[in-house]
């Protein structure tokens, strides 16, 4: 920061070197100004998949994830971490390069803010950038990490306190032949998983075979979700659900819109999970009123961070809707955030969660959170409860200070 200037210094490289000072505005203030954001750093992290690739509906697949880690530091030396990792550029309205460009727009607006004032943090982000909730998610996550560290508690304490011993995890089964998907389920069951999200949404006859092959290797009490990721048209979804009517499973997000999903729901004997179309409280209420939301997937980045996702979670509890707590994807930081939000969700409403860092071959934490027998617990250390190995990140691609 130059002498006599109250504008934030900006350091960037390549296309991220845009005018990041213009949105800074006046600093955020509270009566207690002892904790203020002084620096935001952004890192690009590549996360290769252990299985080589991950495939879902409409022939879409990825081999590695382009994740963005964000550190938020205060003037007294506390640091919080967040992460945003879209599932490629063609799954949700989010993509990695967009997250990093958006952070250059939003970051300066938070300089001087007290990260514990999460309502104000969100108002400032909304003022700096309209929409684009995925951009704001990592900053929200980092501020939650900071707020919990400042209070000397694990993040789950701020989110309502842990409920139950541990959280049941699901394992996503990449789209493949019926035989290969059944073999994958057996392999992951041996690792302790008891809930499986089978990727369908392709050609209906093959999807029917996939579902039957996987259900045949499952035992009683093990849960199967056939997740089409919006890949079917209603007539295709109807063929599938009628062909597997006698089987015990859930049908997840069969079609692209609520109206199309309702066509399937009304003809379907299986409980339905909604995911991609539930991207805010308004969409959640619409799905509930329509009777289509037996279970909903709450993705942290899709809602714009832990604060709005917690609001949706608490609303689901009031409405009696079970939830999968997760995100679009991620590594060690995202997995820790999921664990805290899921473990602080009342146990009767916890359908499942996932441990994304177990799918990828790179760790950025010195003490990554790991599952035990298909279950995960929120860390008991301060904040997110993971410490980042900054040497493993390389230099930041963006610094706002």
C-alpha cells in the first residue's frame, strides 16, 4: 500500500491482473475492530483423480479437477482457508477460471472487514459482485474458519454443535458398464461404504442394467441412489423407473427442470432426491411445495458458502426434508467443511455426505481428514481443523492486500 493511500495493494499475474482496487470501498467496521481482514491470497491447485476419470450423464467426464484455494489473513496473524472446485465447466453454472477472476472482483471489498461478522461479509460480497455464488463460497468458508479459530472452537460448534458419533458417507460410482459398476460397488463396500450413488442418465436400457447389476450385489440396509444428473428426458426416466419398480433405491435428479422431475415423481414409487435444481432457498421451497423433495442435496458452493447453506439446512429440518451435505467437488479443505456442516446437522435429517479428498491423488493438508469405515467425523481442532501445507501450493496467482 502506497504512502498516504487507503486503497488496497493488488498483485496479480496474467488475466487475473485486472483492476481489483475499484470495488474496495470504505472498510467494514464493527465496534470491536480488533480483527480485520488485511490480505487475501488465491492459489490454483490441480487434483488428479485416483481412478483416472470420473464420468456422469450425457457422456461428460473429467480426469482431474481444477481447484481454487483461498487464504484470508487478519491483522493479528490469524489465517482461514476456503476452497471452490467446480466439477468441470459443464456441470453447474461455475468454472475454475471464473472463480479466480471473480475473486479478483470480490476480494478487495472484504479488506478491513471483521471476518466474524458473516452477515456483513455476505452483504459486501453481494455489493461487489451480483450473483455467481460459487465465487463467494471459498471466501465465506475461509471467514467461517477464521471466526471459529478466533473464538477458540471447532467450526461445527459455530454451525450448531455435533450430533451423533459420525456421518455416513456415500461413494459415487462413475458411469461404466453394468459389470464394472457392480465391481466398483463391491470394492468400495469392502472399504466400509454402505451408501452408493450410481451414475446413470445415459441410454435407458443400459441404465436399467446398471441399476439391476448394482442392486444385486448389495445387502439389506445398504442404500442405492441412481443419479441421472439431469441426463434423462421424462419419457426416458419413466422407462427406467417402471423397469426397476420392484427394486429398493432412490432416484436422483432424473431431468433438468422441476416440472420434468414432477412428471417422473408422479409416476414413480421410489423416493426422489433433488440436486442440481435446488440452488437456493426459493428453489428449495418450490420443490417442497410440489412434493418432489424427499431428499435434497445441499452443495456448499452452489448456495454461495456455509452461511446460506446452513440457512437451507435449517429450513430443511423445519420442513422435514432429509439432506445430503456436500459440495460440487474439492480436496482437503472442502472435505473438512462438509464434515463440519454435516456433523452439525441433526442426525435424523442426515441422509449422507461425502469425502471428496479420498477421490483425488493430491493432498494439500498436513493433517488431512480421513474416513473410518465409511464414516467421517468433524475435526475437533480449531476452525476447519486442517492445517495447510503452503509449500505444496506453490506461489499464489492473486494477492489482495
